[in-house]
C-alpha cells in the first residue's frame, strides 16, 4: 500500500467510525421513552419496588389481578383499535393520556371513559417533569386534568410522570396536594414503544407477569402492541388473571 493509499484508508476508516458513533448516539437518545428515571440524588430505598402512600408500582401480590396501562395517547387510530380489542375480551384498562393529544382527539378519550376504562393524567405535553419547577409541574398536571374533565366529566386521580421520572421531594407532594397518586409500573417492561415484533412483546409479558403487576404499554405509534394484545389478553385470562383498572387494582 502506498502512503497515499494508507492515508486514504485511515481517512475512510475514521469517517466510517464517526458515522457509527453518531448512529449509536442517536439510538441512545431515542431510547429514553418510558424508562424509569430515578432522582440522581436518591438513596437505595427510592429504587425499591415497594409502594408508598403516593407512589404506586403494583397491586396486591396475593390476588391474581393485573392492570393494563396504555401511555401517550390518545391517537384516533390506535386508541380505538385497542378499545375494540378490550371490548372483544370484555376487559378494562387504564389510559394515561397527554393533554396535547386530547386537543387533537377527544373522541377516543370519551369513548374509553364511557366504556368503563380509567383515564389517568400523563401531563400536558409529555415534559420530563424532573426538569421543571414546582409551578410548571403543577401547570402540566392541571392543564391535562382540565382537558380530561372537559371530555369525560371525571377528575382523574392517578398521575404517571413521563419517563417514570419523579422527584420525591416535590412531585409526590404536588401530586398529593392535587388529589393524585403517582402510578409507575412494575416487573415487565416490554419496551413496546420501540415497536419490536408482536411476539416479543407478548412473550415478555406472558412469561414474566406476576400477581398485581401494572403492565406498561403504549397506544401511540405502536402497531405491534395491537397484535400482541390479541395474544396477551386471552392467554392471561386463560391462566386465571383478572384485568382491573388502576383504581380497582388498588381497592382493598
Ligand atoms: Zn409517556
């Protein structure tokens, strides 16, 4: 190899490496959707999986009950398709809706509520609230609440922070003062928002679920979740699980 060729080779290799580094960075940045972000100042007890009076991660481990939760909607197409599947199996679920999306599609939120599903608050615009001031957090919650109430006539009592991001000192207090419990999820996270094959989503849930689990799914740009649901629900019903809304799951 001549020196000129060597230089060309090194330059090309460098460009290819830079390209892959950027690609990896992009994938990583994209991979943050609903992964729980714990407060960096937290101690070990904060990353425990126990419930406390405000933060809920699961229902009773004694009863064969589960809660399906769908985040980030409503979406005029997907939310309605999910509602059709839930209706087919006569099971109830919980939708953590984004205020901004209600402005675009209030009909499916109304339908969900009318058909007995629970509507939870998921902020107005899906901001990471750990980066907001107390005033801004309250605004996010109340703005979404106002939209939910205007559509369903019911005040929501459960709040799920985007990315599962919460700060015990402030968010819990603001939630409590405004009549909310913070609902995270537990056990399995099928990462359905990355739209993996339907079978991957259904297997990870069916094979790993335990009593009282709150199952995190999405009804926004997650086509394979729809296909997976048609397997998850009948198979878990077959195993004897009952599907509850979050409020039902938390009843004594
Ligand atoms: Zn979300």
